[in-house]
């Protein structure tokens, strides 16, 4: 009997330890997350489990990080579970279309993330997306772990931060063909990490300080990155390194 109890205890411990080393990816487009999972393993030896939101486990607390990559509807149950996971101490990583117009109907999602996607020009420049753009991403936080730890930026990009009069040559990288989100309205405080730059089909140049950010929430944290519309975006080694850093980052 004692031997059976010992074996059961060891099994429970091993299961919890394994999940603590895992990254849970919740998605409705799996090829992109398969590429990201490979990148995280190559960068940091991280093991990922990829599931649909309909297969979400009852308890997320054992996972090292939870990645949300949901293009279509975000169901109420998973929405509440993701929020609870972060508030109770987890690392929630929200990628690309997990913050998009389809999530406006979710009750808590945008208020939890402290942002809006404006619809009317009278309130603020309206949110919109433009596909098939060449987009530069620049490092706006040169002292932050997520944007610097083992990150090798291949380019210097001329960039003007919002509210500043001067251009600077900043470390960055490029996605030759991806989708750009414009005019996320960030309401609550956070640490802005990356900015983006692109030229739209009409020849207008856009630069916005909101390609990626990190914030505390409750006992945990949220990292958000707008990039990642196509699976090939996650094959970029610079981007994969930044996302690996978001998983292993331990704020002081």
C-alpha cells in the first residue's frame, strides 16, 4: 500500500513538473504555432503543447506560459480562464489576431488588456488592418530583457517615436509580407517594447509605438505582440528569440 501511494505521489509530482516546463498554445490556426513551438524549443529548450480552445484544461496554473493565437471567436469560457490564469500569477502571451475587431463582443477581454480598438474618427484614429505589407519592427526598449537577451537585430531602421521630433536609427528586423494592425488605443500603463513602421498602398508612412508591450496584471503578467499573421512570420529567428524571452522573463 505504501509503495502504491509513493508511486502515485511521484506520478503526480512528475505530471506537475512536466506541465511547469511546458508552454500551452491555444490556437485555431495550428501551422503558425507549430513553427513557433519549434523555435521556442531551439531557442530555450521549451516544450509546447498546442490545443484548440475547446480542449482547454480546467487548470492552467501549472504551465510556464499560455499563448493565445485565436483568429475567430474567443469563447467566454477560455476568455475567463485566460484572465484568471494571468491574474493568479501566470504569463499570458497574446499574439496578433487575439486582439482584433472580432473580440469587441467579448465582455472582459479588452478591459482586461487595457485597450480599445476605436471605430470612429471623432473619438480617435480608427482601428484598421492592412494585409500584405512589408513591415519593419524596431526595438524601443534597449534595456529590457525581452527585447535584448540573446537578440541579434539584423538591421538599423530609421524610426520616429510618437510624440518626438527626431528620427533615430534603431535596431530592428523586417517581415517582407505580413498584416499590419493600426491604431490600437492603449489606455492603461504598460511597458512598450517594440514599434512598427510601414508604407501603406497610398504611399503614406506609418510609425506607431505599439508593436509589442508587457504589463503586470494581478499576480501575473501579459505580453502582447501584434506581429504574426502568417505562419512564416514565426520562422524569423529574431522574432522567435523575442517570444522565447517573453516566456522565460522573470520581472524583478
